[in-house]
C-alpha cells in the first residue's frame, strides 16, 4: 500500500510492479479473496462490470482491426487491478499506509522534477514519464494527501501529509503542464461540499485554494521555474490561433484536432476508426485544404488530446459509453458511501469510509478533468494508476462499512444497515481465516506482507 504511490512518480516500473504484486498476492490468498468477491459482489458489481465492459468493447473492435491488438493491454491490466480491492478486503491493512505513500510520492516527485528543472535545466521535466502525465499524477497525489492530512490523528503524520499537498502542487507546476490544473476548481467544489458535512477542517478547505494561488504566483515570479514562460506561450498561442496564423502551436493544434475529431465521429459514429485509419483520413483533408497542416507538425500528436473525443473517434458511441462508465460508476459508488456515512462531529476526524470515499471522488473528478485537454488513459501508467487507486479505495470503503454495520448491530441487537448485503454478516472472521495462515481476525493488528505495503 505504501510502495505503490511512493514509487509512482520516481520510477518507470513502480505502478506496473504494484499491479503485478497485488495480482500475485490475490492469487496467494485466493480463498480469502474469492470469499471477499462473493461477499461484496452486490456492492461492487456495477463498477467491476463497467471495467469489464470497457475491456470487452476494446477487444471486440481489436479483433477486426490490424492495428488494434495493442489497445487491449491497458483495459486488461485495469481489470486485473481489481485484485487490489480484494487484497484490501481480505488483508484489511491500515489506510494510514496509503496517506503516507501519497505524501511521500509527491515529495519524491517534486524533488525529482525540481532537480531536472533547476539543476539540469530541462525545459519540460517529467521524471521518467511524459511531463503531462507526471504533472497530472503529481496533482492527483496532492489531492489525496489533502484528504490524508484531514484523516490522520498524529500531528507528525498530518505535517507529512500537508507537505505532500504542497509538493504535489509544486511538482505539477514545474512540469509546465497547464491542462491538469483544470481539475482544481472541481476539486475545490467537492472539498467545500465535504466541509458542509464536517469532514474537513475549515482552515484546510479555505487554505488549499490560497496555497495553490500562492504557489502559482511564486513560481510565475521566479523565471527559473519555467512557469512564466509557459503562461506566456499559452497566451501567444491563443492570440495566434484567433488571428488565423498557420504557425503550429500547442493550443492551436488541440483545437484543430478537436474539430477534425468531431468530423471523424460524424462519419463513423458506431465503430470508429483505428489510429492509422483516422490519420490517413486527416492527411486527405490536409491535402484538400480542409484541415490545417499544423495538426501533423512535429512531434506529431499521437491522439486527439481529449479522452472523450478519443474514445468516440476510435470506438464509436458504444466505446464512448464504455469509457464514461469507468468514470461515472466509481464516482457514484464513492458518492453513495459518503452519503450513507453519518455526519461527523465538528472537531472529529473523518472515518476510514468517509476519507476513502472522498479520496475516491477526487481521483475520478481529477481524471475527468485531465481528459479535457489530454488523453490520460492513453498512458499505461496513467490508466493503471487510476484503476489501482479506485479499487484500493473501494476496498477500504467496504471494509469500514461492514465494520461499522457490525458494530451498530451489536449495539442495537438488530439487523445491519440495508446498504450491507446479508451475505456479508460474519465476513470478517471468515476472510481472516481463509486468506492466509496466521492472519488475525478483522479489527486486530495483523502482521504479514500487507502491513509493510505492496
């Protein structure tokens, strides 16, 4: 749990390795994980089916395309990331490990790109990833660290999490990625709603926008960060595009790609076209003078720079719906868990279910915003990071939900809440017995491989 976010920005293998380790652990603990799948199926089935439908859609199109086979790898690995949820449900590790991991990952990421930018003089640092993907993931870690800062009780851990918030924002700024910051307004609205439920302290909710603005202004004022230059380039790009300049610019290329994408989608609304086919069509439009040649200016954009449009162009309307499902259904899952949680006391820390649900909603919102100007799911690391984080947080939501329902049942002598299926009664003891030798019952400290993170 700790290693996955900790290594996500500073290694090329960290996210993929985490996905493999979760799958390997689920195979080792297959009895407990199978019991967890059966017990929690009523609550998780729609999310799991959404990821499976996404895979099925991509696979069905790939079977009829010469260049479509490699597109299956990402959705397949995203489905396999469901093992992370089962490992959490069976092993019941502490959520504190995740908060430490996201804060540490943001700190390491900021140090990495800071060294690349300030010491090596790289114009667009991105660690070992694409600068846009790096900036987006750093921003996501910052939002998760914010929830962690509200959830942990120890002062030192809160300080580490708060430092992770600052570091994630700083790392995103240093990459020069501008589109990712579109996620912040939506995140702030969600945080304000959480504040009304007393899930977050007022100073935290009010302080984050101020902190983000202060960091952005400070980075803008220091030329060495490169932020001033990126803002100036963005303004100049818009001015050139509005003036009809044929010079290729980052923003101009995106706008031309979006216009071409909508035209392609109108021509092939149900099955779409694979990447080589739609690029041939766009080359024909350029030759006929119907499309600006800027869309193929080097380095040639590999995609449409918009997640929804990319899904629509390459997979048609069914593919667009399948893509939307892996965002909408997890968001609704987390929203339902947050809505069912009792309102917190004014000075109380949020429960595990509340903090995990809020973090899950932030991850989904952030990825939806990233996809407005980038195809974040084009990146294997970006796709797997999303799936792993969603499934991990789902696992913690359900484990805490069951524990709370069991406690309420013992206190009242009645039935558990209707949100918990009857099949989950007694799941904790059964999972602890089935998962691995020597594992203790749910609610107790459990030594073993998951206590150190995977």
